[in-house]
């Protein structure tokens, strides 16, 4: 960056300066700690100072919280860089599993498609394409606010090295026994179709009803009568004298009979429930008796864990609808519909004692705001007890300190009461769990290896698929969508080194195989008659409605494709199983160690999967349907499992985004390898973040660093204020209450925006935003500019650095230099204590009032005295230089531009000049 001694323009215009200055900073290379200048003016320190940016989601754009946090970090980083530290501020982004998948799925919806139309791998490719196009927008926006990040070290939580590190951590915890797979009641989002951890829940106040339901001689209050169908016990507090004699007894109660069809009048049914005693019951709530529904309430599940003798019954499914376990009367209803229906039925049977209006907090998904359903589900969990203890000790010992200190309580309260962490998510975008399972018996295989791979592909779409017409043995061709689907499947399989394609002879399958073969460069196709679709007899060519209307056969639902139903003149499931089983083993024997693609049909493939899993026909209902052109992948293990099967399948779940981001300070610096960066910059010194992720992220980083890297990942945690609207409401772009910092930068400049943010950062929990402080920041930048113009016009031939610090000759000189020394000392203390608002207030008072209002006016009289003129020049240039340095971390653009015009003997940018002592 060149040094210029030209006169400053009459006005400061940030639009003329900021992009040019940032580009010069980038060209200098000084954001990179490996490219520090060799300065003669001060000695560079060997000690490092490092900060990692809280990685924003790739779906995000810069908001006011980001702008405040970036400014806070930049102040610290710029000051340490000027002090000579080997300073690293490392940037990057988070893959944001659920949020990103939702965004890409919305894009697909505009095209009339779902992720299932693409299949897992093509969908993930689509996400990568989206990330390449949009995922770095927010990083570019960080540049607008002046962030001096080392862009050469930019990381992403899904880059290849990061993925390998995440796998290593999963394996480490699994082998240690701290990660396990089990069936527990978890929070489930029906909209996102995935589990969520306790920390991914938000609460929305809702006006609802509190139903008092008769349970024989008891009355139980609940807001969710639909879960009554899953009740397996009643619980009371062990010291509640009202119910002492009933504890341990099983009582007969009258309930609604869920087996009565929905169109019929409700009927009573006698059921038996055990009364148990548990200290979690609040005797003051309702009647002091609670119903226990372990599958649909997390607290009830914990009661079940303490009382394993009671059963678990799941009556709500992953789609947010009542399951067949709820009975035909309610099966298929959404939970809200079932609530109304069962309340109506209970009332008509005289089982509702009373109903009250009730306001309570409903749990909703933090990403889509859908109401959550607690359900009983098989998931992966992390044991938290020992990890939590490590994180608690880190704060207790002072190894991790919160600023302000009050935020320790949030951190500690969660860690002292945390449940095991549900770390698996049922989405496609993210770090896939590095586990496989024996297809037949489910034995877990950690990081499974394969000697061959089989890819089972359902044919592409036909016109008959659209109207759900039974195709069976009919020779129906693909439609245009089906051909595109087949091409997409071939594209997905391109990198899989396919040796052979085996296809059904029916037109829709054969055509799919031929398209895939072309995509793969002409792979050989074998046609096998035994892979044809199931024959549906008299149902062939009919939709369900047409078959019923013609009276061909009466049947319910989807029974033609499973559950043992045999259509007249059609093929039985047993016959289908026999030919599929024989075909599978024949090809497996003939084509061992090859990568095979099998193209067939829905019922055929479903039966094949049932055979591989050794399920009987009724059990087949647990298998999900295959979508058109969907690919199912099974590997062939080098050695057979103890059960005799050598087919394995990978766990399709991905890890919670916070599992991978918990490793951010370590992995971004090279861990688990002992890289130069890791040795130099880990642990980092400071983390600055928002209060809403203290437990989601901060606590998890602390215990991850201690357990895996044997050191806490940072010493100090700054929790910055939450920026609210002027009237105290949470900012929201969707509600029109959000403020775009880029708009502020466009109107007032980055320095003014930074000033306005930091001016209000006085350590309070919340900041009520006021734009007037940004306007004040613009005025201050102009004041600095005009004062600098005046000084440059007065200093003559003087240049920096001065040979000696100027000594005062007048009372005005003494007062100013004393105020400057005091400001340096106090500003230093404020920054060290992370009191950024206090620091900028202090400097503002000094520069505007003591320097400009008082000394600059006094200097005009001193220049009239020849004996004072030279010393006045020295004091002016000295004070301006130190002022620019002190202000630079807060307002880097205007200070750098003014510095560029100062007469000096070095061409170094201000950002690497010595911090004033």
C-alpha cells in the first residue's frame, strides 16, 4: 500500500474509499499471519492470537447480530495485529443441515419435484451446486463491514478434511461407549421429517383447552387427549396422601374403544392401568394424577426408564398422524383432528369431567416453526454425563470465562441438567453416520468395507404411475419424466465403476436400464425374466377406484402390494418371493466382487429387500416404498456376518449439525493432524457469539476441546447483546422488523455502521436499536476527516515517525498530551475487559472535545508564535497519528484512508503499524 502526501479531498465519501481500501488490504496479504511485514518501527511478537469466526449458515445473509459480532472480533484482531502478535482470524461457513435442505427442497418444489424424485445422491449434488452459487454470499458481506479475516484459510464444515475429522470423532466416542444406538422418545418435526435435540426447540404460547378425563375414581388433566390411546400407566407423587393406597395397584377403567369404525357411535372399552409413584409428578397440577404415555412425552419416557415394568405404545407416527396402533377409529387423523375427535367421543361417553381454557407453551421446530411431536424412535445418542462434568469444571476452574459473567448461569444450568444428546437426523444433507448394518440381523459395522456393491433401481415414471394404475405384467413405456429420472440415476451411478446391469424384461425397466447404460458409457445389460413385476391378475390395468367401481374385488388401502393379499388370478407373494430369492443368489454367485445395477419394479424390489432382511410377509410393512428411479445401495462385505449374510447397508442418517460444529476451533486448524496451524493457533483466545447458542454450541465446543484436544478451545467467551427494534421487539425480516446492515453501510458507510453498533454495546443484555447513533458515526468520521485536513495543512515538512515524542511547551500542550496518555491507558483497559462501547465513548470524548474543540482552537493561536509553531506541529501530527491508531480497530476504513495521506517514511498500511504505547 503506497504512501501519499496529497491533500485530502474536501469531504469524506465512504463509497469512494471502502471498496478500494479493502481491496488494498487483501492485496497486501497482511490478513494472513504468515505474511507479516518486517517492520523496523517495532518488534513483531512470536506469540499468537487467534479467533475463529462463528461459522454462519450457508443459507444466511448478514444481519445485525452478525454485524455486531464481526465488529467486536475485528476490533480485537486489529488491535492484536498492531501489537505485533501473530494474529489469525479464521473464516468459514456451516453446512446447516436442516436449513439448507429446506432451502433446496423449496427450489425443487418450484419445479414440481421432491428430493425423492432425484434420489439421495443427486439431491446432495444439487445441494453442492446451490452451495457453490449462494453459500459464500455471507462471507462476501463480511468484507463489506471491514472484517480482516484470513480468507486463505476459509473452511467449510463439509469439506473433505472436516468430514474425515467428524468420522474420527464419531468412531472415538463409539469405541469409548459414549455414543450408542437405542430407542427413546425424542422430539420429532413432521415437516422436516427428522429428530431434533432438546436445544433445537422453540416455544410458542398457545391458547388451548385443559381436559379433565375420568380414569375410574381418578381425574386426569391433559392438554393432549389424543395421547390417551398410548397411556400405559397413571402416576402420582409418592408422598401424596390422597393416593397412597393405590400405588402399585392395577385398576380397571372405562375408555373409548378405538376399534369401532369412525362412522359408528363411540363405545366404551375396559382397560387396565397400573398406578405408579414418581417424584416428577407435581401434586399441585390438576388433580395430582398424571397419565403416563412413554412414547409421546419426554418426561413420561423418563418415568418409564425408572419404571421399566410399564409398556410403551406408539399411537402417533413420524408423519404427525395417528398410527394403526391408535385403532381404526382414529388411524390416519392428524393429531389436532384426533384431539377434537377423541374429546368429542369421551364427552359423549361421559368420560370428560370438565374442560378449562388453558394457555401454555407449545414446542415448535426452530427451523420451520411446525409443532413438534414427541415420538418413540430408534436414534443415535451421545452420553452427556462425563462430558458435561468436564465443561462445568472448565468454568469453575477459570479456564473458560464468560463476559459478562452472568451468562455462566445459562451455561451451567443446562450442563447440570442435560439429557443424552440425540445426534442423528433423518435428512440427507450432512455428515453421514459412518456405520453400516448387516442387512439380515442388524449387527453394527463401524466404517464398513465392501468388496462389491449392488445398486437396486426402480424403473422411471410411466403415465400409469401418475394415476396409480396397476401395471403388473403390462408392458408400459417410460414417459418423458421417467426418461429424465433414468438419466439422473445413470448420472448418479457414473462414479461407481459399474460392471454390469441386470434388468427385468418389461419395457419400463428395460428402457430405464438402457438409459442408465448409455450414461455409464455402454455397460453390458443382462435381461432376466425372473426380475419381472408381480402379476396382479384381474387387477391389471385398473386404478384402485376403478377396480372397486367395477366390483372386480373389494379390498382396503394398499393391500394389493403387501400384507398377504393375493389378487384373483394373480401371483402370490410366496410365489414372488421364491423367484426373487432364487434370482438373487444365482446372480450373486455368478457375479461375485462386481459392482452390479439391478433394474426392476416396486413389488419385486420390495420382496427382494424383505428376503435380504429375512422378514416375513406381515413384517414387510416396515419397509418404505421405493420411488421411481430411486437407488437402493447394498454392499457385499469381505466376510459374512455371524448370521451368514454378507449384505450390508449404510446408515442413512446424518449427524446433528451441532455435532460437527462443536469441533470448529480444532478442525479448522488441522486437527486431528498436528499441523503447524494447530500447534501455533490452538487453543484460540476469544470466542464472541450470541446468547442463544451458549448451549447449542459454546458448551459443546468446550467439552469437545477438552476431551479430544486435551485443552479448552478458548479462554474468554464474549456474549454480545441481542439487537432488538427501538421498541424492544425481536428483529425479523419476515415480519418487516429487521434492519439490513448492508443498507446501513450503503447509506452511511461501514465505519459509521460499526460506530453505531459499538456505541450501543455497553454490556447490556439487549440493545434497543437506534439509527441516530449510525448518523452520529458518520458525523464523527467527517469530524475526523476535517480535523485531519486541518492538521495536514499545518504540519509543513514534518513526517512520521517523529524522532522523539513531543514535550509540552504550553498549558494546552500539557493538557492534551496528558489526556492522550490517559485515553490510551483507559481505552486499553476497556478493550482488555471487552468493554467496547465504553472504549468508543472514551475516544469520542477525547478526540471531539479535548483535541478538536479545545486544542485545535488553541493551536491556531500557538502558530502565531514562532517559538511554539514547530512544537505545535509535532503535537498535532503525533496526536493525530496516535488517534488514528487507537480508532483504527473501530473505524478501519476512514483511519486507513487518512493514514495513507500522512507524510511518513514507511509505506506500511495502518493495519500493521505499531499500536500506540
